[in-house]
């Protein structure tokens, strides 16, 4: 099988591909996508490049680096929760387009 010219020859020679052409076809099938032969080859190349990049990242020595869960030092800001009287039922249903027996009525979704 010949690959289109858009495919990088280094990927073609790679002995250890992470994602095979068949896996790309399966992913396309799951996503309900029809791919041309050129696109299958291109996506196989692109997926493998991405995974190669992750392999390079995995090689980085992170022994003394603390885990980072967010790039910014953000903390959730919580307000104190106060109990107070809620809106009366009539007031909350006042602008409802449809109501039934004291509740909001919505279209059946099934």
C-alpha cells in the first residue's frame, strides 16, 4: 500500500507505531466519519506524532517536581451558606409557560 505524499516518510519507517491505520478507521467509524484513504494515512501520522510527543514528555525527569493540578494557583471561593425563606410557590410559577398541579410542566422527553 502506498501512502500519499503528505505523509512524513519517517512515520512510514517507524517500527513501533502507536496507532494503526485500522485503529484510525475504527475511531472514524465510532465518530460516524467517512475518511478518504489520504485522510486515514494523514490521521495515522498525526496521531502517532502526538503520541511520540507524549513519549518525549514521559522521558522528562520529574522526580523533584511537585504535582501541579492547575497552572494557576486558584482556590475555590466559597461563601457562607445561610438558611433563609425561599420564594413562595405562586411567585416561582408566576412566569412559567405551563404549570400543572403546582409544578412546572415540561414536554415529555423520551
